[in-house]
């Protein structure tokens, strides 16, 4: 059976994604000139056009090892796919700034991305907030992270992080629990669970959100790969928020990438006695980050023009209510039923106004009357 043009191109991209440690500006430049198939052939033949000598040096160790077919088979087996710049879901807008930033050290856009999950990469990469922080998170940090992540998820913002212990894990779990989108960017192969203790969490993210890596299947995690991965976390987010960070923290590297790429950077203040908030306090005091305390301040950071409240996809259940009706809605507890008089007292509205609002809300399916008392539907 003859291999299709699409299959040939995909295998070429898979070969190129492994043949050098990413990111590799030299290979990117060669692909721009020749296209993926011819670029892959030139690297295998060790014969590239003038001006691309750097490609030969970058690919010297791996050029003879073509595992493209095996990598694609592994990806298919675990439900993953290779997304390239030829694909409609390639997040070109989000990654554009990586091509404009200083690429001297671990910079530049990825050549391709291995992706696992039902979400669309381009949508989730341009509609989210990165929540990052210490692996040794405090109870305070975990509580704040959970509140922010669930709040963002309920507003249909993608919660992006790195699937690590501490703040990362809490952020992903809270977003999943709220039924919202979440994306984990790994520093290892798409088929690897790192850390191993988060294997179930990563699997759940892959079932409901997205797991993303620029590293081919089988690649092990390494310190330099975490630093490289951090630029993708920053690039594929509308804003980056550091919840907790010590004096020396990996989160500081992602924060630095956020500033370099022009992404809004926020930091959560913590107790002045907490060593895990020293980094956040320093970012705030040095005017490197904006102080954020709740979901609304994070959304305002990501969408300073107010666009964060418009067209968020999944609407809020109160979007169609008037101001008085929202006050009545907020006066009804999440559980149990209350009388009209109790609602009026809590909302600070006249009983007649409350009665009229409840009638409209009852028709709209927002509330239910139970033996003369009212509860949320």
C-alpha cells in the first residue's frame, strides 16, 4: 500500500521532532526553506543547503536513528496525536511570541507538539491562565490554588500547569472537579507519567482536557527539560499567576518567561512568616508581578480590557438575570430552602420585589418552590 502524502509529512515531522533536543532554531529554519519531508531527507543524508550548517551539528547524535513510525504508533496506542504547524489546531498565535523572544538559551517555538486529550490545542492555548508555584505547597497555598482554579474553570478558562506535586497538582484537580478545562505541559515524553505519583491525575487530564509535550514518546524528565518546558507554560497562557514561591523556585523561571513574552504576571501574597511566599512577595515589591487575591482579579489580569467577561463559551447560570434577580439568586443558599422573607432580608430588597423576581426565575428554571419555601434548581 502506498503511503499518502499526509503520512509522509507526519513521519517527517515525527523524525524532526526527535532528531535534535528541542527547541532547535536551526531545524525550524531548514523546515521553513525546504518543508518537513525535504528537511528530514537532507538531515538523514547529512547534506543541507548552504547557510544551514548548524543543523548538522544539532542532529549529529540522532540523525541515524529514525523512530518516527514507532513514535507515531506509541502515540496512537495511548490516544495521543502529533500536532504540527500544518494542522488547524496548531496554536500559532500563542507561540508567535516565542519566535520573537531572545532564543539564545532554551527559547524559540516548538517544532511540533505531542498532544493527548479531547480538547483543541489552539483554543486551550489562547484561553487560559497558568497557575504555578512551589512543589512543597503549604495548606494556605493549596487552599488559594483550589479557589482560583475552580473559579477560573467555572468561568470556562483553561487552567494550565505542569502536573508537578504541590500547586500544580492542586490546580489541575480543582479544575477537573469544577468540570472545567485544564492542560498539563510535561517535561517528558507524552507516554510518561511524571511524577509517577500523579499517573492517575495525568490520565484524568488526558481524558477530559489536554496533556502536552514537545518531547517524543519515551523521553525521560530531566532538569534542563523542566526549564525548557516552562516557556511553553507561559506562552500558552493569557496570564501567569504564581501562588507560592520560595526564595529560589522553579516557578521563578516560568515567571521570567512570562515577563519576557509579554504575558501578564500575577502573584498571590501570603503570610509574612511563610518561606513559601517569599518569592511572591519579592515579585510584588519589585513591581514584577501584580498582586492578585481572587478569581476576578486574575481574570482582570488576563483580560485587562474587560473582554474576559464576554464570550467565555460556557455561560454562567445567572447571565440572563437582572440585577435584582441576581441579588435574590445570591441570597438563596446552595443547599436547603428559604422563605421569601428570609430572602428579602438577606438581599436587602422589598418583599414585593423578591416575589416578582422569584416568579420570573421560577419560569426560567433558576429556582423551585418547595412547600412555600424557595431553593435553587
